[in-house]
C-alpha cells in the first residue's frame, strides 16, 4: 500500500509534466504494429526523480496515461 500512496502523490506532478513538456522528447521504450509506449522523466519538488509512461494506440490515435513511479 505504501507504494500506491507514493504514486498517488506523484500523480499531479505527472499530469503537469505531460501537459507542460515542450522541450524534452520522451524515450520510446516499446513499439509494435498496434501501440507504442513512451517514458517521460521528471523531477519532483524535493529533487527526486520520477517517470511517467504513456501508451499510444496507433490504430485509434489515442494516448493513455499508463503509470507514474519514482526512480
């Protein structure tokens, strides 16, 4: 449960990173004919690093928030 609580605290940071990120290109960590998965790296207010994963469905063009986790 502690890990889940920690991820919930990072949720607002993750949304801000996705919304405001204009300079850093995400790392592509998986690709298939149907989808791609990207990872963004961010820094929390107290200088801790975290990552956000986004899944891009190539068939529909939709993007889905997958996870956020501290490093």
